[in-house]
């Protein structure tokens, strides 16, 4: 009897269910208006996270909801925001997603308050301060070119050999950026940057998704003869203001002898991992930087790029992200 059951048992044990992979996880892309992709999610998430505590605080003070609590603390909130922020008119308007203040206001109007469409009064932002932005970093944190290269030997090299040595020096790090820029191009970059030390540039995130906006700031150090560009996500800047952490820094090392012969300026930078930007993103931003600030941008007579820089710098309401995207897409 037991022998008769063995074949059936063998058949049962021999049957193997086919191996099936688990269903792949589907990720659904969300479509955002480009202006809101990097600027409006943080405050909404914070409100949702602390909604219960805010509701309890409102009830303790005899208020009906969070809206009345915000209204009761509006002046205090605005005071803290002003204390912890650095005002840049074009950037202020972009972060607030509202028209920037027009540059034609009189001194009397500047001192008075502006009333918004919802009936709330807000003081207009102060004029831009390019000098503060241009000298915001201590010189002690920037190494001069002489601490990186033996300048007496580097000045004797032809351009081809100097370029090869500079690129090989930075080839070991996957997060590094480097370039050898013609001195005439750098002269145009620097001249434009001193007039417009801050700007915003987009990084495309795919068709139908929009672009992510990044804020850039030039920092000049006369002691080391360097010009550094700091790139920061606009969302990071909105959340932390002047304490925002850049994801990429790019430094231009100027040496008079190298600029004269072989006629170049050396550039090097790095990308910090975990801050929302890849090396590819950083390369795209550097390319846009050179097009907007360099010989192919304002220095080359491109009127639209020049207008965008000027409008952003003075907080002109004519500045728009859509026009910025149109100009950037021409370079893709």
C-alpha cells in the first residue's frame, strides 16, 4: 500500500511552481508648474506635519483655526523672516511667486507700505546690495593658485600641456569639475558678474515635469585673485535663506601671467553629494553660466540674456521664469 503511494508522492514533490518576480513598483510622475516645482512644497509640508499642534495652540488661545492663529502672529512671523533673511528683489519676488516691485517707485513710496490683493500690508523689499553679495565670503577660506600649482613652472608651459596637467589633476575625483577658459571669455564673465552677482538658472527634469530652479551667487576675493560661483537649490534657499548650503562651488583662478601667455584662466569646482544635484546637473549649470555671463551671453550682444540678468538684478516685474526657460532651451 505504501509502495503504491510513492509515485504519487514523487509527482507531488516533483511539481515545482514557476518562479515569478514580484510585480514591479510603479512610480507615477507628477506634473508641476515650473515656478512651483522647487518653491512651494516645503511650507505646505511643514503645515501638514504640525497641523495637530497648531490646532491645539489655536484652541488654547481661544481662536477658531490655524488661519486665525497665523493672522494673530503675522507681525511676529514677518519680523523673524526679515531678521533671518537677505533681500534680493528679483529672488524675493520669485520665491513669493508674485510680481516683483517696480523700480520706478519714489522714496516716499519706498517708505510706505504696499497693500496686497488679500488686504494684508507688507513692506516693499529694499534695493539690491551687490557689494555685500560680492564680498560675502572670508578670503581665508579660498586657496590661491600658487598653493595648487608651481606657478613658475606652469607659466613656462604651452596651453596644451597646461590644460592636460590641470585636467589630470582633477580626474581622480568623480565629483570634480574643471576647465581651462580663454582669458577674453573670463574677462567678459567677470565684468558681467560684478554688475549682476546673483541670478537663477534652470535644470530640466524631463518632458512634462518642468525644471528645477537653482540660485547662483558670485563671490570675489581680491587677496587670492579668485572668483567663486556658489549654486544652491532654490528650495534650499527658500527654507534656510542665507544659511542655505550650496551643492556646487566653482572657482576661477586668475593669474596675470597665465592670462597674458598662454592666455587662459583655470577653473575648478566640486559637487557635494546628497544636496539634490548631480555632476551632470552641475555641468549644465556651468554651461548656462558661461552662456549668460560670458562671450556668448551678455558680452556677445545677446539682448534677451542681458535683459533677463538686468531685470532679475533690479527686481523688475518683467522678469519671468518662462522666458528664462526659453533662452536655456536654445542651448540644449
